């Protein structure tokens, strides 16, 4: 557990088009975008399946953990001195996962496997479901990573009261390939997750059309614990910068401790 808590956390939301199933092109494009950032940040968040686009061709694009993409994430983290994260397709013990990986500048990595697989695109037929929630700390902040369709399931994202009387996380973020026809739900649910969990909520979605001609309109954004917009982008390529304030979050939780009345439950 990190002792020092950074009073502000600066997060870069990378909203971009993606080359269809072309890892080399996507990593080169993203590396150029990251190198072109004109300010230092603490976290860089990339979209869901940022090396390929949202594809069901798992066998074609999957890679082992700790190979090409993980090494690239480590390189980006070391170069920027930021935590860098996004999801890609990983094969492990013969199973395929839509796996979100985060890399710290010191080379440490962690991962979260997408829990809720999007059956309307048959994702559940091609990928294995994640079994556990994951949390990590960065600069003293407690963070919960999630992937796209997870956003529709509030129980899975629920902030929990810990034994020490604090909440499990301060920031929840979602990496996504969320199509344009349902973008209104994306906007609403990102704000809802912030309000109901008394935490910052961030969503990073792609834009453009994928190889199946599915359209994406971005709407990447960050919201504070009141559901107020910190930053937001519609359908254009850009890197948003969200500045999160730790003291403001703690003060609000103290003045409005709704989390003390939350329902206790167990996930199965």
C-alpha cells in the first residue's frame, strides 16, 4: 500500500480510431499520439482491444501474456513515467480473454479479465469470462478497472466499505468499444457509476468504424463524485486530460456519507 497520496491525479483519455486487426499500425499510431502529448500525466488510458479493434477472431489476434503488447505497455510507461493501460486479446491455458493490463513505470504489471461478455456480438462464445474484481493503487489512489459491457452491471462495479472504514476505490474507469446506436446509455451510466459509488468515473471509447462497419462515436469523459462533467469529447480524435482532486472527494464523502448506508452483499 502506497503511503503518500497525490493530491491531484492527471489522467489522459486517448480517444482514437483503430486500424482493424493491425497491431503494429495501432501501436505505432498510439506511440506517436502519446509522444505528442504536451503535458505530463499520471495515467494514460487506451480503448478496449486497442491493438486490433473489437474482434471475435480471438485465435487470429491473441498473444501470450508478457509478449508484444505487454512489453509495449511497459515501454510506454517507462518513457512517460505514467501508468499506461488498455485491453487486448490474451491466450492463456488454451482460453482467450479480453484482458485489461496496466503497466507502471517500474515495470510492474497487473490485469483484469472482462467479466461481462457482450453476448449480442457473441463475445461469450469466443472469450472466457473473468472471475474476479481487481483493484490497484497508484500514487496513493485506489482504482478499479473495468471493460465496456461491465458498465451495465452496477453490482459488479459497486464500491464496498472496507474493514478500515474506507471505500474500496476512489476512481473507476471503463475502456470500451461502445457503438454509436447505444451511446446515450454510455453517457448516463458513466455518470450513474460516479454518483452511486461516490467516486470519480472515467470512460474511454474509440471512434470511427471497425472492420465489421460498426460505428463508434467516442463520448469519452470523466465525471466527479457528484456526476458533474470534468471533460468530455464527441466524435473526434483527441486526448482529453482529466484532473482529479483527492481532497474534494474526501470532503464530499465526509459531508455526504451515503456510503455508510449501503447494502451489504456477497458476489458469487
